[in-house]
C-alpha cells in the first residue's frame, strides 16, 4: 500500500574548512522546491565558515562545534538536530543542478518500507556517469547502499537504529548502516530525482581515505558478517582493499590501514552483533546485481510501516 503523506524535510550539509565550496552548495539548496529547513553543521572549521553562513545566508540554520567530531559523529549529531522527517544530505562540494531534486526525492518515499533514497549523482571531475540511477522509469528499484554525499533518510528510523556506527570514523559507515536497515526489513531505493553534481574537493586526502577504507571494511566484516561467512569475507575484503591501495602506490598506507583494522576489531571484540544470514546474502546479492526491482523474491522487505511514516499521517 502506498502511503501518501506530506513529509517535512531538512537539507543537511556537514562541513569543515571549505567555506567557498559550501557557499556554492547553499546557493543551489536555497532554490529547492518544498524547502522546509537547511541545516549547516560546522564541524570545527577554522576558516570562518560559520561566520560566512550567518553573514551571507541568514535564512540558513547553522550549528557550530568548536572541536571537530569527525564526519560520522558530526552527521549523527546533525541528523538528531534536524527538524524534518526526511533528512536530505549532500556534501559541501555538491551542487543541486535542478530546483526539483528535493521535491522529487520526497516523492520517492511513497512506499513505507523505503528507509533511505540513494539520490542520483555525477562525480563531475571524473566522468559524466550517473550513479545510483534506476535502470528504468517504471517501478521501484532497490540498491545496496547510498553515499553520504547524496542521499535522503527517514530521520526517526535513522535515530532508532543508532545512526551511523561512529567506530567507523569516515569510511564504510553507509554500507554498515544500510546492511542493518536491510536486516530490519527496510530498503534503500534508487532515487528518481535529477542528479546532484559532486565536485570532489581537491582538499581530500587520498592516503587517509584509502587507510580508513581498509580499516572500515575490516571492521564492517567483524560487526555484521555472520560466522559461517565471516572468515572468507574478512580475508577477501582485506586483500581487495589492500591491493587497491597498492595499485595507487600507497604501500605504507596499506600497512597502516591493516594495522588500524586489526586494532579496531580487537577493540570491538565484545560488541559484535552480526546480521542474519538472509540479510547478509541479500546485501551481497544487491552489491553484485543491484539495482533490482523491489518485488524481487531475493529481497527482505517488511510490509509494516516504519515509525516515521506512521507519525507523518
């Protein structure tokens, strides 16, 4: 059954020391149709980001953290502060190319089992390819995960699941969260909105990203993969991420990432809560074959309404 409700929304941008890129993102956000709130979370910037927002965009709600929380903890805290039922997240180096993206995305939550939407996006500096785009205009298509740079989430459901796993720091938190969503019977939909333009910032530290990717994939395995599959998954994902790091020439980074991953697993040794075997098989199926139609028998979909959908009526 389709639940037709009017959902309030928050456009959330978490930022740190990128005020010029943020300015462009805000200019594109302010012209969105069905706009309820824009929230900027300044995660300890030292370049005058908050002052710029307050001076140039007085209609934008800006919250500043004096000491940086890190991207995952910052997003968790920021989502808890949002007033919208749906939180649409973009990075500060993203731009809405269309004023309809927000309104189109809200319509994508028409089905109650849709907990999040992977909004189509283009990594402009890399290629014209559109990511997270459904293969057809007809029907609802499910995908394994969204990226934090271009997504929308039911706020109440996000908070009830504890948000992103803060132990992941900055990589794999979306995959981890979407795996737990699937284990609860909810899914991530391929969005139908006009694509978001992602201009990957030149300030990104590639070595740090690769290191945290190795660590994150190892910790993901420990946290989520059930025992019959754990050893093989951990070995395969560790070798895959390390070899990818080697190919980019970051030899010491690969070693650091592996050491950090082993340390993270040791630190989380008493808090393992793996998902069901069905959920694990399904997320792997989606990663390999997705997007797939929402009526696929391979999916685990709970037909009951999520708390956020019920509250919206």
